[in-house]
C-alpha cells in the first residue's frame, strides 16, 4: 500500500511540475512547497498580488468584450487615426488582436493559479509574470479610459449587446463558479479559523446568489406579444456598400441595389466651379490617387478643385490597396477590375441612378470653405441640381440639412424632411419632420416602437 501511494505521488509530480514551472518558473520539486492545513496558500506578498492578477483578468475581459462589440464602429476608429496619423491602417484589428492575446495570457496565469491551489501548492508568481500582469492591467485600464473619453457611446453599445449575449455570459459565469468550487471548498475546509472560512466561502456564495437572481433582470426586445412587432426597418446603404466596393462610387451604390437596399446614403461636396460631387473626407488623399497625380495638393480641400480635375482622378485603386475593413470578403476578378476603374461620382448621376431604381436618398451636405465661389449659395446650387438637372422624384429625397430648411420646404415641398437628433413629437410636427436619422445607440426599444 505504501509503495502504491509513493508511486501515485511520483507519477503525479510531472503535472504539478508543469503547473509550477509555467506559473513560478520552479520546475524542480525541492523548489516548491505544499500548503499546510490551516495555513495561508501563499506568503503575504503573494496574497497582496493575487487580487491584482484577478483585477487584470477582469479589466482585460471587459475591454476585450467592449472592443469586440464595437465592431460596427471599427471603420470610424480607423478613420479617426487616419486623420491624426496621415496614413490608413487597420488599427482596430490590431487593437482587437492585442486585447485577445493579453486576455488569453492573463487567463492562463489565473488557470494555473487555480490548479496549483487545487493541488495544495503555495503560490509564487514569477517576477516576469508580475511585470506582465502590471502591463495587462495598465493597458486595459488605459484603453478603457481613452475609449470612454473619445467614444463614450460605446458603453451604450455594450449595454445593448447584453440583450443578446447575457444568457451566454450567464452560463459561462456559472461554469466558472462550478470549476472554482473544488479549490474554494478545499481551502475552506483546511482553514483552522472560522473567520478565514467566512472570508473564503462568503464572497463565493454571494456571487452564486447574484448569478441565481440575475436572470430576473434579463430582458430581450425579441420577446414580444403577437401583433406588437413594428414594420421591417429600411436598409440604407451607407456610402453605398463600402465593404464590397469603393465608397461613394457608382459601383458601391450598384452593389447596394443588387443586395436589395431600400435607399442610398452619401456625402455631397461642391467643386470650385459649382458641380456637386460625392466625397466624405475634406481632402482627396484617402479615397483617390491625388498623391500620385498632384502630390503637392494632397492636403487641399476637395471643394477647391475644379470638376475637370476631379473627374480625372481614380477613386477605386485605394480600396484594393488599403482594404478599409478587416472583415472584407475576397472580390471576384470582374469586381476587382471594376473597382480599379471607379471615378468620383457626380451628384446628378447619383440621383438619376436612385430614381431609376426607385430608391430613397439621404446625404450630408458639406458647406464649401471660405473664399469658395459657392460658399453662400451651396444649398441653392444643390437644390438646382436636384430639381432641374437630375429629374429625381421629390418624395425619394430625405432632406437632412438644417440650414435654410424653411426655404427648402417652400421650393421643394415634396422632400421628406429629416433630422439627425431627437426632439419632442410636437416640435417635429410643427417643422414638418417626417423622418429621424439617428445612431442606433441613441434609440431605445421604446423609442423605436
């Protein structure tokens, strides 16, 4: 019997050696110490540091979840960095990969610690892992703080996401608590003082009680009474289909139409000689080959170029080169060739396309810079193109611009007046507003109903 026990103890040592080796860099048995019954699982310094390890895990998990749920805004994040750094790169994807790696690293350390505790081993985290823990904790807190300052609305997205992910997070939390039950019970039984047992078991039972009650607060707007579901939302192509084609080009809007979109959204700028065209950025640097054709004019406002200059620029090669979205699918050879030959799109052509396909249009209208010939007549010139040159039926136009709204209503009463902010229903009716153009984070399920 004694020999069998010694053999089992000897065969069990390689497993503990791996745990202690990866966690403490103590691969040899004489370097390790078992926790004596009734004693603390580690020295005081390690007891102080272990909560930091747990905190690093929690903060890295929160940041990874937050950034994972922010995927709808990755392009805005990359565009923000492009405006500050001057070159395009998928920083959003890099941040997601870094967050995932740091979370997996800190999770591995925590799992190793739990396994060592379950085996009755004293904890001793190697100094290199302590530095790594501080780095993960510092990175996660700093990233959460910066994102909260610059993109505080992302917390609204996180709150909305719980309507879908809450049941799965709940199951995952219960699974973790089940796995922790053994080391918690082991150390509670070994404790020789009632106070220590309460300190160990109390928080564990409190968390279990919280997990037991939390389903009472779960809510999903998908669970509804029969007949209360509103109409299907309209699908509007934001700058067309920018994951399938270069944004704000004819190809991009054609892709939206092919996929059954109900409307087309774009951005309108006016050239120096009065031709409204589609361009989101204030410069041509990101979405055209201006750097190759006119390298000295890359920082110049797009509205200060004549249409003869603009129409010669290529507006598609950047799409294949920079790949503006991390989850873009591969394009067919025909689509690649078509994308490479896209040019800047005129507003009049855009409106004719929408009218021929009976699609709604909505656009942000950018006022030209100072000393521009159409600085003070930009709305008049845009209306002239819409009403006299494009031939689009007025009811297809969702007019978003607030400036001179009364004048626009008088000359184009058929436009569907639209605003980009919430307001009392009485005010909306008084201003003849029939549509709201709001970010999804600003709309609750009650507002939608």
